[in-house]
C-alpha cells in the first residue's frame, strides 16, 4: 500500500477527549472513528489489527475442537423470557420492536440463542460434548461508555458455549478453553493471568477472568507474583494434563477485587510475592451447569432418562484486545508503538527520503517494495514528500515493527533496517526478509 493512497487519517496531536493511551493512539493514528457515544467505525489500520486478532482467536478455538457458527445480532425476546433473563438483564439490553410489534433485542450475549439451537437438534448424550463458538458484534448499553473501544456499547466478541452430560465432562470442556485462552494471548505476545472471578449476572460457580496487567485497567487485582512463572507449554489436550495445568495456576492466590479478602491474601502469599495492581479483562470463562438448560428444557437421552445438559460459556473481547495490546506495548514517553508481528497492520514499512527534484530514492524504494510483496509480506511504503524526521515520528506511532529507510548513501549490501524501538543495522535485503519471515513464523 502506498501511504499517499491509504486511508490513514493521522492527527497532529493527541485528541484531548481521550484519557488513556490506547484511546489516544487509536484516534491519533486513524484506527477508529467515533460515530456516536460508545459506537465506532473501524478504519483500515484498526480493522486490519482486529481481523488478525480475530483470526488468532479462531485458530486457537478450532485447535481445541470448537466448531464455528454464526448467530445473528438481533434476537427474539421469547427465549430470554424462557430463561428468565429478559427482565433481569435491565437497561444494558437494547430492546427493539419490529413492524409487527414483536419484541426483539440486539444480543448482549448468546446463552439463550445457542441453547435454543442446541436443543432443537441434539437429542442423545452420544453427540456430546458439543462445543460451539461464533465471533459477532454485541451491544450493551453501558451506563458509562469510556476509553474508546475498551468499554463501548457495540463491540466485537468471540463467545463459545459448551454442552456436556456431567460435571466431570463439563469441567474437561472448561479446561480446554482454559488452555486455548492461554495460547491465544501468548500468540499476541501478551501475558494474561487467569484469575478466580465472580460469576455476576450469568451465574454459576466456576469462573476465571483473563487479565492483562496495565495501570489503566478497570479491574483491581491481587496476586501472587509466582503465577507469572507458571509454564503451560507442555500441556496435552487430555483430562489429567489439563487439570494439572489449572492446579498449577490455582495454587497461587490471584483474584480481582470482587473476590478479594485481605486475610486470605496475607495468609496465602508471602510478603515479597504480593502484588496489588490493575488490569484489563480480555477474556472470561464460566461454568454454570444447568442454569439455562433447565428452564429452557435442553436435555438429552441418557440410559433411558432425560438429563439436562451442563453448560459453560467463554468470551474473548476481540475488539477490546486491540486497545489492550496498545496499553501493554505502547511507550507513551517516547511515543513509540510496536505491534506484535502476529497482529501488526503491516509487516514492514519503507521510508524513502524524497526531495522535491529527486525521485531516485522513491524508485529504489518501489523496487524493494515489489520484492517484498512477491514474498507475501504486507508492506506500507511512504511515498509522500514529508521530511524524513516527520516520517519517522509518524511511523513510530503507527507501530509497524520493521522499517527500511532509504536515504542518500543507499547501498544494496547495507540497507538501513530498523526495529521501530531499536537502533538501525545495515544489511542486505535477503537478510532483512529472513529476519521478518522468521519472526512471522514463530
Ligand atoms: P466487564 O467486567 O469488563 O464489564 P463483562 O464481565 O461484562 O466485562 P463478559 O460478559 O465476560 O464481560 O464478556 C466477555 C468479554 O467481552 C470481556 O472479557 C471483555 O473482554 C469483553 N467486553 C465486555 N464488555 C465490553 C464492552 N463494553 N466493550 C468492549 N469489550 C467488552
Ligand atoms: Mg466478565
């Protein structure tokens, strides 16, 4: 993509209405545009990042055997009356009437709808477990939408649902999501800690929130620092290995403020390991048994008896993650963003120094651009005649991890190559592509 033809509307200064760095950066680099309170359009740069996050989430769901579906955004109120949540959900639910005066709603979550889908087709325990997910827009009429896409009204969420015959099997399903969440966030170079959580209006008894540490987070957390050292890499997708993994995490005290108890904290965590800080919730998993299957009569045949299925639900804030990654990676003192390559809007950028009467650097840059495109790299080339220091300043904000700079002393054997947050090195193009390719395949 040529910068002069791209739709990346950059602002000169940080917008004053934005209070946290992710919101500032997203507006400043033209990733999003607010359309009304808590509702945003996604412009090319932001949309590319979100799509890459979505794809990682999808691959990691598929890897543990969850099947992708797509449910609509608009739901009928009938099923919500069956579960009893139509009244309970309150003002966060956006209620709509169609032309027949039927009560509809814009889905804030999908437990009811997926239960209805399940019960209409699955009749025998032999078809269990069923693990289903979709990635779809949600609407919650938040009392105070804020921090840009971090707490907005319309947001993009992956939500998954599990159906099992017994508590034991259901917990096995739960643990598959547990490992898949750890793997998902790891691929985005985030360290997300699973924390015991309250179950809130969704109800139930077993629940973890996945939290990324950040000063601007809205969740207060209390944790044993040793939890950061837990290694999940050799976990197998079978019952014992998965429950061992959860034990390894759960032996360390680690909770959000809703569950916090100071006596327990001090009793369980030696002084030097206590950490009290803030974090961003990027994922949340629940096990709630027959909370929905019972009122909605979702049962299967099991040895001649009807058994209500045991359910869990599992959310990831796909759009919130865009902001959460910025909160974790943006160095706002030096105004340098560095996207993890796995979600970066481009793999690499080329910044030629172009003067009014000399286009030769642009020609060299276009040549390199074509070579990189042939290797399937996604490249943004700055073909504008801005001076190089403002180009670098601009690209430091855009956060594309690798830069190629083409200036006066261009030499094919020693091309100026720079990681956005490091000093430049001078190497030939083959080595540059090797570095980028190997980082991408990690
Ligand atoms: P929160 O505690 O932040 O209000 P929640 O517990 O209501 O979130 P869940 O129902 O668990 O949210 O939703 C799953 C995920 O969806 C959350 O972990 C979060 O990442 C994301 N999410 C929830 N509400 C919003 C929102 N208003 N804006 C953006 N993302 C959201
Ligand atoms: Mg939650």
